[in-house]
C-alpha cells in the first residue's frame, strides 16, 4: 500500500529540493522492523538534511527525520511484534539511512527502544533527539557531582530544543536555572519553563579575555559551543562540569586549559547517536519520571510533512522555539 514521505532529491548541479511524495513498501530500505510512524520532530541536524545535507546525507533520493515514534507493523526480530509502540533516535537514521519524515520506516531492531511507560508517541517526539540529549547531558552532570544546592546551572541556547528541555528538567529537579538566550522575547517562555535568571546572549558571547572569571555556575548544559562555551568554562565553580552538547554557535573552542588546571573544571562530551541501549533506557525512564508534561506541552509547535522545508531552514537560522512535533499522518 502507498504512503507519504518527505523526499529530498539532488539535481545534476548538486542542488537539493524537498517535497512530499508517495512511496510504496517495496521502496523502503532493508531492516528487520517496519514501523507505522505517528510523529517525528525537527532537530538542528534535520535542518541540514532537509536542505543541502551538511555532509551528513549519503545517498539521494533521501528521507530525512533523525527521530520518530510509532507502532510496529511487521517484525522479523523476536524483541518486537506488531502493535508494539517504539521510539527511535540516533544511529544516523535520517542521515545515512531513511528516517522518520514518512508514514512508514524500516530500521534495524537494535536501533529501537520500547516507548517508555507513561509517555504517548506524541510526547516522546516532543522530547525527541533534542530532549533525549538534554537528559543525557543532565545525567552526565549528576554523574560528575552536580547536587542540589551547588548553585545555578547555566543552559545555553535555552529557547532552542535541547535548551528548552534542559531548562524544564533541571528546574523540575530543583536546581536554580540560568538561561542564555539571544531572543529577549522568549523571556516569559523560559521563566515558565523554570528559569530563574535570564542571561542575554551578548553578555556571554565574547572571546575569552581572562581565562578565569568569577565562579558563577555549578554546571552547564551547552548547546552552543564556540566562543560562548570557551567563556563559560572560565566562569564555572571549582570542580564543576559543563556538558558539551551542540555547536549552534560554532564548532571551534577558543579556550585556554586554565579552568581545567586551576579549578578542576570538567568538560563532558555528550553524544546521543551511538549511546548504548542500557543508557538509552535509563535516559527515557528518567524523562518519563522527571520531565513535567505540562512544561513539555508548552514547548510544542505542531507541524505536518508539508511544513518541513520551511522549518528546516528556520532551525538553521536559530528561529525555532522549543520543540516542533511533526504529525506525519
Ligand atoms: P535549536 O536550533 O532548536 O537550538 C539552538 C539554539 O542555540 C537556538 O535556539 C538559539 O537559542 C541558540 N543559537 C543559535 N545560533 C546561535 C549563535 N550563533 N550563537 C549563540 N547561540 C545561538 O537546535 P537543537 O536544540 O535541536 O540543537 C542544539 C545543538 O545541539 C545543535 O548544534 C545540534 O546539532 C546539537 N545536538 C547534538 C546532539 C548530540 O548528540 N550531541 C543531539 C541533538 C542536538 P536562543 O535563541 O535561546 O539564543
């Protein structure tokens, strides 16, 4: 039977274009589990894959969508049977493999996790890769000693997907949260999610002038990278950790090693793509338990497959607020 998907094609000049088209089951790639997709989302990487590819897409025509949630339709793997609710993030799905911007997806069983108890497929995708990664970042801070009462935790790129979920999670856990944003109009949104302090982007977005500044932050979830992360490292409290999640502000890190040597600051790398299965379960379990669903609802911007070309361009310009949930049906 036919179904709809967002297809990205590349012409002879190397220019890409995206449109909603009809596909049939026999066009799906190889894989053990076929999933009827309910929802997908828009992450920063999706913006690249809907557009020029950013070096991530291997072959065209391509179906982007780095995450999805839905219901198993057919399975050749004993772990899954028709009717099971599942979630997928990572494993280069939507980049090297066809992804979730489709009413059907076929993937390896190893890439799936069961939908966590207490979450609908829509809520799981409101969380999506961005929120899942925010949870991994918070877990890493906790594993490296972040405790309640240590002081404010900084979240950069706060009004974006990773940032919004990190603010809501940290605040619900009882931390004081300082949110860095370049969009002053998002202040009330961020305060509603639980930020008690708003830090304007320009206050913190300069190249390091002094390797050590006043000790301000007990932890940091950083979605921005670049000069901002470099500056933040010099503002961390003694022994505190920063989780490096993203590069929305740049892939360079114009920092010095002084905060590591004189303050015992830790820089923690966060990767969501190749995360081992057990840690995925741990993160989803924590999300279902610790993320307030009313705050998640406040982050949602609904969309359809036809909206994706515009939303892909918007997220690359840092213009998407919170989490886009794509109803593919
Ligand atoms: P979003 O676009 O939703 O959020 C990024 C936010 O960063 C923006 O909303 C904006 O926040 C801020 N920002 C954008 N441009 C700049 C700039 N030039 N300087 C400073 N701040 C800027 O993206 P996501 O939340 O989906 O992803 C954030 C980052 O995390 C991306 O780089 C993404 O690739 C990465 N990522 C990494 C993962 C991993 O496994 N390590 C998984 C998921 C995402 P504001 O307007 O509030 O300032």
